[in-house]
C-alpha cells in the first residue's frame, strides 16, 4: 500500500557538483539548503543580503549585486530605529549599532556577491510570498520592515505579470554578463499564516505561475525544483511541521534535501558529500576526556582523513577544520 503521493522528479539537465559555483537567494528554505551545501563543502554564496521573501526584493538584490554599486551614507535603504541602524534591503542579521558598521557589513557582503555572480554556474531563487510592503515615503518595496511603525508601509499582492517582469529583467541582465549561468526556481514550502490561510494560497499560486512563465521565457537555462509540492503532497501531515505549524520540521527539511540531491546533485558529489559528512561529524564529537591519548589519536586520524580528501579533491577547502584540529592537539 502507498500512503503518500510521490512528486515526480524528471531530469532537467541542471546538475550540481562540488565544482559548481552556486548562489542561493530567497526565503528560509534557501538558507536551509544553502547551509547543507556549505556543510558538504560545495562552492556556495548563500543569501548575501540575508533571507528575502518576496520576488521584487529578490530582483532588486540581483540587480544591485550585478552592478556592484556600494551603499553610502545617503542610501535611502538605511534607517535608524530602536537604537540600531538597518537596511530595508537586508535581513536583520546585518543590523548594527552605527551606520558606519552597517555600511561596512553590507558593502563587504555585496562585494563578495558581485564577484560570485560574475562566475556563477547556478543561481537558485526561492520565492516565499507574493505580498510586498511598500514604503509610504517613496513607494519602494522593502525586504524587511525592521519593526518600523506599520503606518510607514502599505501592503499589497503582486500580480503574476509584475513578478515575471521584475525577475525576468534581472535574469536578463545577469545572462548578458554571464551567458553560461542557469537559474533554479523553487517555491518555499513555508506557510505565511500571518497573511491568512486563503491569502497564503493566493500568494503561492501567483509564485507558482510566475515561476512557470519564467521557465517558458528563458528556455534552456531555467529549471524548477518542487519543494512546495513535496511538502504539500508527500509530507501532508502536521507531524512534518515545526511547532509554529508554518515551517517544515527538521525531518521535513532533511527529506526535501534528500529529494533535492536526487534531482540535482551528481552521483559523484553525493558520494563525496557522505565522506565530507563523516569529517564534519568527527569535528562535532565531544569526548569525555579531551586530554586522553585516545582522543588525540582520533584527532590525528581526522586530520589524515581530511588530507586524503584534499589530495583527491584539491578544490575543497578544509582550512577551518584543520585549524580546529591543530588547536585541539595543542591544548
């Protein structure tokens, strides 16, 4: 007997390996996948402006990354609220105590992202919601309201045409500079229940249709991974949600990650990822006696394992792990 509705995963020609240069943008789900790719030592630039939910902000961020134009003291995105400085194009993780600290932080991330996008093989875009908040002062769409007073913003639902136009324009600019790049779309499985159950469905529907139209507009260089559909059909049970009943549980995220690997990660990189995971778990091991000879041998064996991986795959970066191992040995 079959107790789920499997979502078919046809091959679309978008294969990801450890040599692929990947940029991920979008909602919490993009962050979840990006963190797993980073853990397995893929070449990843993940959410350089932080988590972003709506497609207009994602398009604005993509265009800013392509231009590489730094932010300055007069940038309208910079606001002070609650004793901190924020950027309305950035997640709260970038907020700082002074404007100077904020500018340094966001411009450093922008510079790294600009270098990444010029050479990227794959740009993954995860769309979270079609609702946007516009500033009353200038009509600009913000990525994050940073708890500013609600009367500073107006809220509305984007049309499919708006989404296709703004994201299509950004994709076209990127493709001119980087003709080899491919785009991978997903719609986030996270339910935006603050929008209301019905409005959340309207939002997701707009995103799904827009993603489909963008694939038709850019044939041959776009693909779609059905994260939303897997959550809705294969994991149709509240036990696969976190306590807020909106975000996928860790088990669900892991399952969707496995399905992502099945669809897009090459067999060679899946095997290499398992080997890397052994090292990462070894780094997380906490001994009963950190000064014992047995633990010292364990660390030495881990260093040898890293050296063996690096010898076969010199493009992988284990500098942080080697430094950590040496610190543990020299205690």
